């Protein structure tokens, strides 16, 4: 069986141990004699698995009792609209640090005024804004942020606080490090970066926030529907939730989020060292104090060299290195399941390619 070093930005690498576990029990889930993709979402076997998934997420993130965890389809793009549909009454403030926060702000404007509390857009989203640049307007319903920016390779190291509810898209660094959930009123994450196959969003919602829904909405657009019906108003994405369950247990077995954060810091240091020691041959996109532990973005001296680099990397089974189509360059996504071995293989290749060119 051939396994490459997978640096894709999402869908992305999953833990090999989990993939094998899913493979082993794919034809018979938990003694039911049926695959997980065959069982009823109304069955006791499914409900037990979903309950266990919620319990594991609560354990890993130390989620307080006054928050609900639900599973929603439609991906992050649905959440760009849905958060505003439920909570944007007057104006929403956005910490605009990348393409996805910008898209969320644009989508939300359908329901009311949106504005930038702070932004790094003018500088190519190359840094995370400092708190002394924040400007929250009177009458703001919430502040929205994206914790990690996959395209530009920046990440919030600490989280801000405001006198209004704080919403966060954590799609690309969810379960990669400990987070104080109490700092947020609403967290969501598309799972296809760190936690599972594309097709489900994990949403963590503070109970009090549900009292602030500002308009009547179709039933499937209401967060309250997912809370009241325990994510099973309609057929949930059963396989995706099952996979989140497996990854959650894998994280728990391997020391939880504190251990994962330490591992991710060590992996990222290997790749960033290859950039920093290249005498400018590799140029990181992100400011040093804003560098993402999940997505390492960089350029080479010319687009032609970048194309050669990407092609040569693929020949060495280093896959998914091409940068996002909107900015080009190169990107190595080193999510939880990417191994230290993979990061060392990439760094060694980068150093060898530098010597040759």
C-alpha cells in the first residue's frame, strides 16, 4: 500500500490509525451487522455514537454546560449566511484577516450592515491585527473572526474579547490546540481539515445566544432547530459524525489537545526553519508573529521556480504543495494527522531544492 506525504489544504490528511479502524469495521458497525452508512439515524446504535461524539468533543475542549454542540450540513459557506440570518439585527463587526472572513462579511451583508472591526486586507492579509486597531461601532450585534487563515497562512495566537458576542470560524485549526470556549458565544468548524471528511460542521452554541435570534427563518436555517432536535431534525451526515467520533478518540488517546498543540508547534518549526535558513530563497507570506501552525505559505524567487518546485515535490511523494489559486505560490498544510516524518521530508526537500537552484 502506497501512502504519500499529504499536504493538501482540505480535504486533507487523516490519521492512518483512524483510517484503518474505519476500514476494519466498515462492514459491521458495533455488532449491528450493517455498515455505519447503512444504519438508521433513528436507531439506538446511531444515537449512542452521536452522544459519545458530543461527549468526546466536550471533554477535549472542556465545553461548559451552558453550551450545546450540534452537527450541521452545508459547510462553512452555509455558516457565512446562517450566522447572520439568526443574529444580525443592526450591524455585524468582522475581524477581516483573510478570504474566508471577507466572504463571511459579504454574505452576511444580505441581512444588515457589516463592517471591519480591523483588517489586514490592505497588506495582503499577511498579519493578524493588534487589539489597539480594533474599532467596534455602537449597536454592533456581534464580532466575527476566523481563527486560522488557510490561504494566507496566518493564525490568531490569542483571542480578543469584546462587550458583544464573539463568533469564530475555527474550521482549519479546530482541535489542533486547547481553546477557552467560554471566550466565545458561537464556534463552528467544517471538519475537513483536521477532523474528518467534508460534509458536516460542528457548531458550539452558547444557550443564551439562542435567545437573541432576530428574525423568523425557515426551519432548517434556525440553530434552535438543531439544538431542539439534537441534530436529527433531518437525516444527519452519519458517516461524517462517525468519523469525527473516531478522530476525537484518537486525540484523547494521544494526550488531548495540549499534546497535539506541542506536536504541531514542533512540526511547524521544522518547515519554517527551512524557510528562515534559505537566505531569502523561500519567502514566507505571513508576518513571523502571525504564522499559522496549520498552513505554511511561501514563495520562491519566480513563478517558474515555484512550478518546478511543486512538480519536483510531487515526484518525491510530497503532495498538495501548490498554493491557493487566488494568490499562487506554495502552501504546506500540516494539520494534526501530518506526521513529523512528513514535515522533515518536506524540509529536507526544500533545502535540497535550494542548493540545486
